[in-house]
């Protein structure tokens, strides 16, 4: 390397020989080992869980604390900036120190090389003799030269004189000042360049000493010269970089201390600034939670006139307006409930009088002409409907006022279903329908109010018969885990999309033009859903246009037990979508022998339909407790003995599903 070229710095490629990098296959092999199902992978997963478990509180704190995230982000960004600036400053300082050292070293070495050439030119050659005599004189001359050149260094540099690489260095008389070890201090590459050229070469290395002194970094400058006898030799100047290294270490320490102080200071500033913003936000969040819990008198404490103060004032105004509106709505609702209750009670007295007069007229209708007799019958029917409407209004007013009480006791829901069906059979006969019960082989016991459950089921069964278009009505019972359920399925007009939730609204009718043959008041399903809520249960509806509907009542086995799911799916197995899926599975062979059959197939209109499967052979819709929501299991009822080979009988399956209790309310 010539003196005029840029010299390599310590750590640059090619200056010092580093260890060769490995093939790098260990990481990929470890990844493949951990990804497969080998014992090593399982051990790694177990260790990962052990490591992750203590970190969960920190992760939870990171997610929930905005102040921690902002401060941590500020610290990381400031640390990155400090590191980047530190690297730039250290690089600049190092380059500056080394450049200054190179210039000084090149100047000093150039003077020494010139002095050596002048001394060789002025020294007379040794008298003639054998080669051994000339070699000895040359070695003595070099020793004297090294001592003279090194005497002016004052520990700032050392001088080494070596013979060319033509034989044993020791036999050719290597000379060095300052107890420098020339064989290890001068790199072989530099010696090769010096021996091949006539220019000045330099490189960075570590200077070693024969006296046991610790090695130190240094700069070596060398050149090939001729001695007084005309024999070529190598002359090197070795400049230690101890002072530069100490200066660079001092700069690094100063930058590290200052950077750490800056990072900590920025973190503290970010903590204080974010705290001023986050504290009012946390206060507002806490007050909002208390407001949502019903404590409408809560307000924020406002201090100052800044943006946060204006936010607090706006929040307090919003809370005050909400409190006023809610109070107005509560007063209005209270007045409405009181009005309905008072009107219902006040109407009972005149209604009783009218009822007595109507009974007298009704009993004497045989003596009237046909028109008057028919009017007497209509009067009695409408009075019955009027009394039913007053009873429903009183019941609704009790629910609205929170005065409805639950008289729960262990009951067998099969008895309730039998009473309801017994009362609905005359209407079913007039409609041409049959009511079939499924799943009543075993007791279905729950703590419930028998009167309210019977009222809910009577409403569901009567509605199913009335809207069933003369087709069969299926009442299904099931119990699983901590829940019992009763589903009423009809195959009538069904429900349009969006009507499954609106059907429980008060006085809502799917088809306003449709006549009420049973004299309903329009409050039956509203009262039914309130009865279900009073039990802590669900009343939900499903339907499809032209495919019928299904209403499902789900109750907890014991009072005050939260529901996690229902043992009966809300959408029946014989819906259009389930039948299409079963047909597709059967066509592809995924479902075995022809796919899954519906327990009750869709029935055509016209003549009175008949069930394809007798009720006594229908499987019970009981679900295993493990099939409740969360497990994703699918429970299929097992056929009784002797039914496995009967291809004409269908197996009903129950799919467990998660219910949140909001549907159909």
C-alpha cells in the first residue's frame, strides 16, 4: 500500500484476519426440529409456555396502560436516536484521531527513511572479504542505525530493521528498539508488499513485546532500503495508538453517560407530560363507568382553563343533560305505567257490570230474532277478548313496574306440555293439524313457575297451530347440562328475514291483513318473553318464508343459574339450509348412506299430512353436557335396539350452539 493511498482502519475488512463464518445451518435445523412433532419441539413449547407465563402481567399492563406505552415508546425512540448519534460521533472522532496519527506517522517515517538513506550513502563500504565478514558489518551497521533512529522517538515510536525474506531472519540479524517482537508485530502481508516494491507501505496491527509487556494497537510504516554495503533490507516504524485509544474510550464513556442521562430525562419528561393528559382521561373513564352503572350524579373535577378543562366541562354538561333526559324518560315511563295500571283497574268495574248484563242477554238469546241472537253471541265473544286484553295489560304493567314475582318450584315440564296440548287440541282439530311431542320419554325437571311456563307454552302452541296451515306441530323437549329447552315447530307461513326479533314486540303482527281466529290481543309473545326473562332464560324465534318457524324456550335447571347454551338448536335440522347441506354431503359421500334425514320432512299442502315417522320412534333431542357452547361438539342421538337396520327411519341430530340470550328479545 502506498503512502499516498488511504490506509485501512482497525476493524476494516482485510486488516486483521477474522474467524470464518460457519455454514449457518444450525438455525434452520433447529427451526425444523421445533416445528415438527419431535420430542424436542414439545420440550420447546413447554419451555415457551413457562417463559410466557411470567410475562402475561407485563403484556396485560402494556395493553391496558396508555401511559406505559407512550413512555416506553419515547424511551425506545430516544435510545435509538442517542445510539445513532453516538455511533456517528464516535466514528467521526475515531477517523479524526487516526487521520491525524497517520499524517504524523508518515511524516516521521519519511524523515527516518531519508536519514537512513543519507547515512548509507555517506558510510564507506566495508573492506573486501568473505560474505560472512560483510554480513557482520551490515548487521552492526543496522543495529547502530536502529538505535540512532529510535533515540529521537522518546517512546513515541519504535524502529525495526529486518533482512529481506530470503532466509532465516534471526541469522540475518533482525534489530528492533524498545523490546519489540518483530516476528509477531509486523504482519506478513506488509512484509511481502515492502519486499516487492519500493514505495512506503503502512497498515494497522498489534505491537507485541518480548519483555512480557501487554500488546497494544499500533500503526506500522515500512520501506525497503539498502545499507552501506548495498544489501537491501526492510526498515519499519511502529507507532503505538495507546493515546488515541484512551481518547476514544474517554469519548465513548462520555457519550454513554450523556446518552443515558438524556434517555432517562426524556423518559421522565414523557411520564410527566403523559400523566397530565392521561389522568383526566382515566378520571373521565371511571366516571363514565359509574354513570353507566346508574350513578348519574357523578361529575368530573375541573381545574384551569386549558383543553383538558374544557373537555371536563363538556363531559359534565353531557352527563347533566343525560341525567335530565333519563329522569324525564323515567317520569314519562312511570306515568305511562301508572296510567295503564289505573285504566286497567278502573275498567274492571264497568266491565264486570257489562259482563253481567251481557250474560243475561246471552242466556235469553233463544227468544230473540236471529240478528239479535247473533249480536248477543258477538257481544259475549268480544267481552271475553276485552277481559283477556285487560288481563294482559295488567300483566305488562307489572313487568314494567318490576312487581312481577316468580314462584319457582321443581316441576316436570312434561306435565305442563300435556296440559297445554290438551287445551289446544280442539283448535288443532279444527285446523286439521296434529300436535306431536318428541323427547318426553324421561323426566325434564327444572325449577320454574308452572303458571308462567304454561302461559308461554300455550301461547307458542296456539300460534303454531293458527299459523301452521293445517300441518303438524312438533313440540320437542330436551335437557343437557344445566339447561332445559322446549321447542315448538310448525310448517306454516314462517317468518321473513328480520321478523324473528320483531315478533316479540307489543301489538306487532307479521301480516296485518291476517285475521285472528283465536281472538289474540297482540301481547302474548311480549308477555311470554318477559316470563322467560323472569326465569333467567331465553325465548327465541327462527323462521323462513314458506318453511315454517320454530320458537325455543330455554330455562336453567335451577333458579339463578346462568345459562351457557341450549340443548336444542334454534334452527331445526329440517330447515332448507340444513337439508341442502345434508344433500350435498350425501352426494359427495361424506355423510355415509345418503346423508342425514330430517326428523320431520317438509309437508305439502292440500290433504291432511301425516308424519313419515311415528312419534314413538322419533329419537329424543337430548344433548350431552359436553355439547354445550364452547366445545363445538355435535351430538347425535343413538337409535334404540332394533332400529339400526331400519332404513326408513331417520336419526335426529342435535347441534350445540352458543346463545347470548339477546336473540328474540
